[in-house]
């Protein structure tokens, strides 16, 4: 079993870069055998226009592993990553997500950046968090074959939002139901986009596309037709 971490990222010469440097050290220290594959999109006016699906697909094309971990957050327990990859590699689970998603506050994120990234786990039980719960994003573990079966992420989602829900509905419909493996993933606070993307014409268009994905949930033929539109 070989694991590739797909990391969609656009440098900002600021907080995001510092957060990535901390996370990179964590991967390289605690999971040194995992291939880190970073890619970006074609750029945009501000971070809110980041085409994350395009960046993910570019990373996948460069990756050599047979198990993919789509990375948007920090892993807490390195053992979780290995257990999730083993479940996917053995065929015991079609795809895997953590049970808990923790979004840290700005002060807590900045405090964490001052700590040792190679610590065995992150103390999120007592951390100040903006939100805790289940999410369709964070650390998405799947096989390369499953990723390719869907044709990658839908690049019509040119701005932040909704791509994770749509990927989940497609995976659940065409690959199999997600397994929620006990564990947590941690999301750093980061600055908001320079311009508001929600409510814009592009965002409304993406929301309409998301509603079509939700309507196709559980209907393989309709889902395949929807996916084929995105790769046409």
C-alpha cells in the first residue's frame, strides 16, 4: 500500500503559508512514507476564487500512490491516516472520513502554530473552536481507482463551497457509503477572501449545480450523466 496526500494550495505569502509549513513538518515527521503532492489552480482575483477541484485533479495526476488522501485540514493522530488507508486498500471501506471536524478560532490557530508540529496528537478537546461536527471535507481517504472512476473533482466549482458535498454524493452513489472512522481532523483559521463570494452570480450558479448533485444522490445513471457534463 502506498499513500499520496493531495494538497490543493495557493501561496498567499502570509498566514496560509505559515500554516502549510507547520502542517508539512507534521506530515514529514509523523508520516514520512506518505507522498506529499501539492498543486494549485490557474490563479484568480482573490482566495475566494480558488478553483480547488482543479488543484486537486492536478495533484492526483502527479501522485504515485494507490491510496489518496485529499487534504484540506491537519491530521490529529497519524495512526488514523494509516487505519483509514488500510480500510480503503483492503476493500473494507469504499472511502473514509474522520468522525469529527474541528474548526479552530483565530487565536487558537495562531497559538497552535507556535507549538511543535511533531507532537503525537493535537489537544482539540480543550482548544477554542468555532465549530465541531461531521463534515464532508477535511481528510478524504479513497483509492486511486475510486478517484478515477468519478473522473476527479468537478472543476465547475471555481470558488470555495459545495464541491465537497457534491463529491460526497457522487462517492456514496457510485463507489459506496462513506465510513466514519473515529478520529478528528483540525482546520486552521485563515483570513476570509478579499471579496465576498457568497451570493455572487458565480456562487449562485455553483449552488444550483450542487442541488442537481443532491437530486442525483442514489441514482447512478443520473450521477454519471452529471459527472460527464463536468468533464465534457
